[in-house]
């Protein structure tokens, strides 16, 4: 087995991503103000803007989607090293996967760097440059000069997504997609290096004259040829990377399919993978953090309101909280957990302990403002198999359909039980994050479903509110499970059973905003559920790119 890589399988919500190409529409401040004047105040409420998730002060951040292609061959080793070559890679293997990247997180000389796709002229896709922010802790961020923007023939019509690679001598290199024709999104791959390696902030980047270093072969769709990954040095001494080339679409264009983490078998040139986040978590990238000896996974979440809403708000797209990611001892389970640095934002904890939630009951967690909170809760249930409802065999392998059919308000045997977050005082609005236990035919092991149900999250119209769900690989032999939810105004990130199942969801409440947001523990199952311990912290605002 070779290098650990992360790959996205299938497509994203095309209505928002506009994958056919950037629109290059510029919205002036006057136009944004005019759009806002025609929107309900709850849509453009600045209190829906996240506080501790990464976001520039305004406008659009994003990445693009495609289809997996693996390149190999000796020439790539030379071009990564900087030899002046304009090449086509001779050996190519194409697989029926989807692939996507956020742009480039990396650690260098005591600083975390994040290069990201950014539209400096509006809150929609287009006019893309590589913005650049730096941090000491992945939580507090300072925006500095733009790293890459159109400036050479190989990228004069666009600088699209890519990745950073660290060479053996410690030099960081950026590989990125450029658009080099005015009348079509013809995509080529370019390289850039730091102008001054001694500058720890890596403020300036230069593009050598031999760009582009990779161009599409004749049988590749050159308008769907982008998103080079971080390169890796294989055991044969050759550099390898992945480049996207879209080949298929999701059956449901408004849903994400899924993303995976796994290992690349360089002999068989096969990718062996496990799935991670089941929600609105997209365009992700991992990097190794040598300072803390951990692998960090970072994903992007788009908006699930409308394009017109984004123009009116003046911003679109956020980054999830960075996650430490590892495999369990058996190597069969991906475990994810918010990086420990986010805990520095916690303050004013409140505790709920040894509280039994009976059938149809809910209990409010009071004492803090919960529009921005970190909540950890441990549950204990009894009579698991005896009380669990039968699992419909037709839904046994489709968690999202199961969640849609058996949502938070549908009574079960054991569950649904969990949290109502961003809830209004009278519960007209609420987002449910919950577990539900089923009994499969012929099995002594409970089937545990984790679900985020935002269908009642907002009274605002025209929102996309899909349920997201995944099965939790736990036997509940002791009747215990846990849930952690990070709540930040318009995003809810949840981690079930210690990070075995993770779901991110975007919501836009109209009533449950700021001080009017409430938090509840609920149980809509027949069996009693005990909250053995719940701790909720209000979250402080970090430094966030000057916003």
C-alpha cells in the first residue's frame, strides 16, 4: 500500500456549483444592496453568518468537481522538480470515480497556510483567484496578499483549483489548473513556487516560463480537466498526482454522493477506500501536520439557499472545522474529531447530568446562548433489541432514504432521540440531530442510524433542506452512545459515537437566531433514554480574516 489519499466519489449540487464553468459575473455593492432590499430580512440577517468557521469577510469561496484520472510516468518527476518541460504524461489510467479538492492547506515554518478559491468581485462563482490566509492554530486566521491570479498565457483566463506539495528539500510547490483560451474553458496544469523561500508567510509566488507542465491528451475533455492533487513520490522514484476529468453525473443533481479516505496500491494502481462525512461536506483535502503529528481533514460547505439569496447576503461558502482523522485499531473505521484547538473557544459551560427523557418528552438546556455552541452528550438506553423496531430490508443499505422515511417526528421503539439545535422558543423551527435503533431480521446486533433532519429548520422559503444520514458501526452492547454537535448560526457539524459517523448540514433559521436560539434534548421513541452527561459551551469568536 502506498500514500494515504482522499477522494470524492461522484457529483455535487450542480445548481449551486455551476460546474460547466465560472460565470464571471461581477456584482457591485450597489447591486448587492438592491438585491438585499428585495429579500426577507431573515435571509440577509448578518447573524446567520458563521462566527468560528473559516470564511472571508465577503464574497464566494468554493472548489470544483470532476472525475478521477491517475497519471504516472517519469516526466512528472522532472516537471515537479522545475525542469523546463511542456509535456503530456505518457501513461494514463482512468477510473469511474468522482474527484474534488479544496485548494491547498499546508503547514510550513510554524504557520498554517490556506490557499482557497475566491471571487473578489461577488458572492457567486467566477473571477477566481487563489486567496491566501495564515494561522498559528487553524482557528484564528489572517488574510494576506492574493497568492495566484491570472498573469501568464497559461492562466490568463482563470486560475482554478489545485493543491500544494512539499518537495524533499522542504520547498512548497503549488500545482493548479489554468484556463488559457478566451472562448472556451480549456484547462491546463501549471506550477508555482515561492519567490522568497525565507519568507515564513509565503506572500509571493512565481510561475516559471515552462508552464503549462501538463496539457490534456486528445482523448480527454479539455474543458473538464482540472483539480490536480498533492503529488506523492512513489517507491520507484517517480512523482505521481491525480487530475480530475468529469465523466458521469449523480442521479440526483441536488445531492452530494460521498467522499472517502483510503490507501493507494501503487502496484495495482487501485484505490481502497472508506467513506466519511454523510452531509454537506465537499471539496475536502487532508494534509499532514508535522507540528502535532496528525493528519488534518478540511472540507468546504456550500450554501443551500438560493443564488439570489447569496447575492443579497454578499457572501457564500464556508470551511468546516478542521478535523483530525485516523483509522481505528482494526483499520476498518475512519474516525474524525474536531481539532483540539477549537476547544480554546469554549467558555461558560453548562451541565445536564443523569436526566431521564421519557417518551415524547424534551428538556431544554439553558444558561448559555446556543446559536454558537459546542455540545457533547452521552446517552444510555436499555432494552435495545427488545424495543427496537424492525428494519425494512428495502432500506437496510440506504441510510438517507431510511432517515427521510423515519424522520425525527416519527415515533419509534428506541429513538429517535438526540438534540434539537437552533430551535425557536415554540419549536416552529428546529434542526434535529438524532439516533434511531433498528432490529435487522436474523441478526442479534442492533442497527444504529444517525440522522440530521433540517426539514423544520426554517420558515424561510426556497431552501434546500435534505435529510442526511449514515449508519453507525457500533454494537451498543452497553446501551451507551455519544453525540457532539458544533453549532455556528447557519451550520451544524455533528459527530456520532466518538467520530465514527459525521454529518454537516446548512440551515437558515428565521426565528431561532442569536439570543432567540434554543437547545433541547428530545426523545420521540417509546423507550426511555438517559442523558448521563451533557456539557454545552458557548463559543467565542476567533480572529477571522479581518471580519
